[in-house]
């Protein structure tokens, strides 16, 4: 049964918002990213609703994020508010999350997208290549570079065996 | 493994709320759709306007309407700066008048001369640039129907005459076939406009100190050259050529010869002193007589009289008023009311007297002698000439299409002012070029400005119903 656009947004927007946040690292940007991707999907809804609309939205999000990054040349804004919260909450989960947040900011959007797709969406490298519209070699390179940079800035996230296992 | 990375990603994602983006996504999609529709409508409008404008700019079909409406403007003005050229679109179509001289806008850099061209039935102007000396009616000639312009071109190794079609903008090159010719120049048209009379200068000696002048009739379509005469340069053959259907009359030295277009001489006669073949309109409309122009040295008046083309004897008075106070006159043609239209060259008061040896030559109408030119109508029975066309100072040469003279109509002219089409064309191109250059140079600043706008919009205080996410671990 083909669902309406409204039903699609209601059902899938939580997952899309999570992915968007991981891609951008900023709630405002993530919200704008989801909004832009959904607006574009709405324009082509008749064409994409019979296929896999969520994949279409995700692909739009990945490409839009890279496009925005190119335009603003990685003008990252510091989230002072989050740092203050880190001082007040020292639970292990929060510490891990903040470490991840800081580490992901050191990646390029493509590296970030590959990391998110590979280790959050659990896609294979071929599926990542298909989602990003690039070659498998590109995915491997971005994944490798991304992990290496993460290990450099946040070694607690990627242990040594992880890097060896990816080679 | 990457267990900790996966764990951190999931932990972070779990804290992300679902943003309320549905309504705003719809609004964004609708706004984008409106913009696209507006852009598409604009593009469609541009296409429609272009579709309407292009046919207007297309070459007008030459037809009887253009010739039927041909009228003589009562004055000509200097072409505005940036006036379109005769080969530019939209084409001018048949012309009524051409003129030139040393006036400021008729004389360009690098010794470029400009010939002004006036439309047959409106005050549209075009210009034609020439590398060498140009004199309308002497070295640049308008065809009888006003459609073609003939001008000298090429160099001494490849002398030729260009015939420019004012309707299509195409130029036909008539390369001289006269052996060893170093200069080729048109001197007149045949009555039907199918042939051009061309004068070639051929050096007699290797040094080129003296020349022989060769007069030829050239069919414009077939480019067939027929020799009419060859004389010494001093005879000034071809200085005046008059055409009647199937016949030509031309002066060389003190003799007038009448030939057909194949070069067969039909008659010739000697001219009295102070008398010349009157001009390109020397044939009377019925072709039965030739008109001569006589200067009375005692009164400095110019009069016209008609002679038998075979014997040169007078065949009766013309009863036309005399023209006085001018350097020379050239008979352009005959109006339907029997008036003779003459170009009258008014003297430049500062010009020196011509040397004695040149005072027996055909009347000089060079810019050194002439201040301005007018077209006068010499009406039978009138006591004085009537001015039918005036030109600004330093416009010293004029030619009028035969069909315009034959129409007998004169209109109130308002020569164009301001600037011409080429000025707007170049200004537009320059503006686009500068704008594109500025956008290219400032592209980084523009990108930053756009990004700042977007970021500021994104960082605005949360709108109602847009909750700021919290970082409470779940």
C-alpha cells in the first residue's frame, strides 16, 4: 500500500532527523537539512513514492550536506552550550557522545557521511557507494581516512584493532 | 572492532528529537515551485518577445512597396555616434540618399571615411566605412533603385569594386580583370541597375608615373567586363557618366562619347569651353537629348542646356533657372514635373583658388573647395532654384537614387539624434562583461554573504512550536 507524504514524514522523520544530526553535528543545520530534503522529495513524490522514498531522502541529505559544506567551507560553529553541559554531566554515555561530536567535526562531510552510513546505518561499502553516488574505491578511501582521523583525535572511539581490521 | 564507535553513534542519535519539519517542508516545496513557475514564465516571455522581435529584425523582403514609397528627405543630418552599419541587422533596405564629407562624424580614425546612408522612406540611417577617399556620386554610387551601393575596395595588387546589397547585407566583389590595373573605382550605374561602369588606372611605365584610364561596363550578376574606352589619365574619362536605357554617355577630355553597354560607340561630339556633361542625370527622360552644364565666367552662373546626343548641337532651351554662387553643379535627374534636380556645391570661403592649369578641368567638388552641398530643383519657368535637400556643413558630396528623383516626392525629414544601435549593443555587452567580471572577482564574498544569511536565518530564536532539543541522555 502506498502511503501519503504526510504518513511517510510522520513515520520516518525521527530516523531521518537522527541521521541528519550525525551528518551535520548541529540541530539547526540538521533540521534545515531534513526540511530541504523533504521539500525536494515532496516535489518528486509521485515519482519516488512507489520505490524507496526514504533512500531518496537520505541521498538528498548526503548530497545537500556536501553542497552546503562546499559553500561555507567548513565554517563550523562551536557549541558552547554543549561544553557547559559536559561539565555538569560526567556519565560515560555523555562523555562518549561529546567525544564523538568533537571528533566528527574534524571530518569532511564525505568522510562523515561514510562513517555514519557504515557504522550507524550498518550499510556495506557497496551500499554506501550506491547511496552517495560514488565509486567503491572512493568509499574505501573516505572510510579509511575518516577512521584514521577519528583515531587521531578520539582514540577512545576507535581502538587499534579496529583500524587493523579495516585494512 | 568499531564497537565503541557504533555505540557512540547510536547513543548520540538516540538523543536527537524528531524535528517538526512537515509544514515547513511543504511551504519550502511550494515556494520553490512558485519560483520555478515564475522563472519558467519569465523564460517563456523572453522567448515570446524574441519570437516577435526576430522576425522584425529579419531581412525585409525587397518589394514594390519599398520603391513606391521612396521619397527625398528635405535634409540630412550627421549620423549619430554608434549608428548601425549597412550590413548590420536589421537591414536598411533600399536607400534614398547617400552623403559624405570631412564632417566630424563622417571621418574616423586611421583615415577612415564614413558614408551616410538614408532609408528610402524613413529617417533611418546607416553608415558605410571606407578605407580610402570617398565622394558620394563620384566614387561611391547608389544604384537606380537604391538597393545597391558600389564602392572601390582592395589594394593595388588586387583592385576591385564592392557592391553591397542593402536588402540582404551581402557584398559582391567585382575583382578587376583589367590587365595591370592598380586601382578600380565605380563611376556610375547603367539605367537598369544591372551593370556598373568602372574606371581602372593602369600604369604606363614600370615606375607608375603616368597612367592609362580604362573604362569598363561590368554586369553585376555575371561579372562580365566589357571595355568601353581607354584614354590617358589626363582626359579624366569617366569623371561623368550618364546612363539611359541601353546607352551610356561619358566625357573624356573635351569630348562626349555615346556608346552602348557592349562598348560600341554610337556618336561623339566636342564640348564648347566652360561646358561639361551635366551629371549622371544628363540624359533627358525621353533619351532624346543630353544635358550639358555651362559656367558663365563673367557672371559665375551655371546653366543647363540640352543638345543632340549625336551632333552635340543645341535642341532648344530648357527655360530652367540658373544657379549662381556655387563651385559646380551635377545633374542628378529629372522629376516628373520636369524639374532638374542638381547637387550644388557651395564654395568654402577659405579655400584657395585652384591653380590655373586645373581651371579647365571638370568642376572640382573635392572637400578642399566645397563647404557644403545642397540639392536644388530647377523648375521650368521658375526664376530661381528651389532647395529640396540641405546638408550640414562639411558634407560635401551627395547622391540620390534615381527612383527617388523619379517619384517627385519630398518629405519633412527629422534626422536621428542621440546615439545609434551599435552604441547600445556595445554598451549592453560591456555592462554584461563588467557585471560578470565583478561577480567572478567577488564570488567568494558573495558566497560568504549568502552563507552568512543562511546561518543567521538558521540561528534565529526558535519559532513557536520549534522546540530546542535537550541533551538528556536516554
